[in-house]
């Protein structure tokens, strides 16, 4: 049975993660940092949110054969995670490590690693490395972990499972996880593209963060690997496209906007009209950089088609052309009846589509 098939057959242990994770920006920022890391290190991958575990990383976006599970735990206070805390149970519920290990039972051959990620130190980390394997614990700690989990999970011998269990301390902090993530994103963009990019680092971060939040917070039943890809994950190609959009598009958009307003100024546009269009372009810029914005993309497509069907109007003076095309655009049912964009926003889309090569 393939991993894709097993994901369909085996249901997640719970579906409350998406609800509670709305409060945890830390986890979303860790996911962005993980995407940055994977994009530089892997030829292909899928990072999925809130399905069986907080984060899953598949080794392929087509037909995966291995998966890594990541459970993210953060503390608001400084301190260490003890083995006792990670093995503690509340009533009949599994412990933190018990829940994590359950993934290995479900996907024994497909599990590459089980990973507990925290922002604080582990009180049982003798190596002092930021990532260490369960099998490297001190003999006493290893025996305590093994026997406690064997009792909790009602299994005789856990030794063959423990080589897959890893503990990681992230460099993200509760106080500054957003700032650290922004810095990592900015350094990646400048390294991947050029250092003289004309982009807004805050806008770049917000664009990617919003897409991660959207994928993370989708609450629906997932029935296949295709649905994981569609609704709950970001692939390497997806993320590289995001990086390209936030790095390159702002500069291209600014050049386009300069061309448009130079043309409008040459057409003697009124000052009040110019101010209103300038404000509209601020909103259009934001909409253009959103990763998932189907209505805006469909609106641009309809406007572009309208321009194509009324191409002779473009040969007139720009202010006159804009008036004629606006009348035509307002005749399109889906744009005439919508209440999202005002007339100046639609005029801005018309100008963008006229001058966007």
C-alpha cells in the first residue's frame, strides 16, 4: 500500500488543531522558516499543515514514499522541558510523546522521522546539540522513556521505534519569532535574487504569512493526498513562486505604475481623479501580491478580455479610452453586480491591463 493510499485510509487522531492553532503565530512562523530551509536543501517536498500532526513534510509532491512528522510546542516562560512533562498524561489522553509516536504506528514503513520542536531547552539533552535523537539519551533517561511509553501505548518493545524520534530546539523565540522569521526571509530573498531588489520586506513577509495561515487554518475533512495538496499544503514549486512574487513583482509593479501615471499626466487628468486612482492603485498592489485571490484574478481576466474586444478604444486619448472601457466593463454581469471593488479600483485594473506587457 502506497503512502498516498495509507493517508486516505488512516484518519487523523483529532481535528481540533486547526481551531486552536489560530492563536499560535509561533507555529506558523516556524513553518515559514522550515519552508525556507527545505527550499534550499531539497529537490522536491510538500509541507502540510494540521493533518495527523502540526506539520508534515513529504519527500515528493507527486507520489511520496516518506513523511516526517513535526509537533510544535512552545513555552511562554523560560525554562526546560523535562522528560516527565513530555511523558505526562491527563486522564486517558496520550502524553505529548505518546501522541507523536502514534504516527509511527500508523505509518511504520513510511515514517522517516518523528520530531518534537520547542523554543526552550530540554532538561535531558546531554549532548547540548539543538537537534538530538532519542537513541542518544543517557541510559537512565532512555529506559524511563521506553518503559513509560510501552505502558502507555500497550506495546512490548519500543526499541525499533526510538531511532526515529528526534528532539529539536528552534532558534525562534516567543518574544521575537516574527522578527526572526522576517530576517530569515529577507536574507533568503536577497541571496536568491539580487541585493538591490525594490521590495517591501514587511509586505513580503505578510504575503507569505497570510498564505501559511490560510492553509494552516482550513477546517475540512481531507480524504486523499490530492486534497492535502490542494487545501492543506505548500510544495517547493508553490513556495518558490511565492518568493518570486514578493521579490520581483513589487519592482515590476512600480515600473508599471510609473508608466501609467506618466501617461495619465500627459493626458491632462484632473488632480482629484489622479488622487483617487493613486489610492486605488495602493489597494490593487496589495491584491496583486496575494497568493490566493481568485476574484481579483478573475476580475483582471474579464477586464483584459473586455479590452481585447474593444481594442479600438485604446487608440483614443487615455482619459477618453478609460471612460469608454469603464462603461464596457460595468456591463459585465459579475463586475456590475459585485460590491467589493469601487469604480476607481476597476479603473485601476483597466489601466493595469492596458499597460501590463
